[in-house]
């Protein structure tokens, strides 16, 4: 029996920060998608890497 919309059962991950409703997407090299999905906790690690990448930008004040 499938879950109904708005059900209160099931696991919900508690994130420290809210997620944007729009996805960040880019084209990777051939084979990267499958390898990336094999990495444990790859989505959270990628989010942290993006934050680090942004913070490395020079400040244009």
C-alpha cells in the first residue's frame, strides 16, 4: 500500500540549513555520475565543497 500525501510516517532527515527548491546541475564527465553515487553522503559533502569553493573567491569590495 503506497503512502498517502502528507503522511506522518517515514524517516525525515534533519538538515542544519534549508535546501533551495531549485537544483544545481552541471554536466560531468562520462562515468562520474555512477561513481559519485557510490560515495557515502555524497550530496552533503558536495554542498560543503561548493561552500568552500565560493568562500575561496576573492572579495570584490
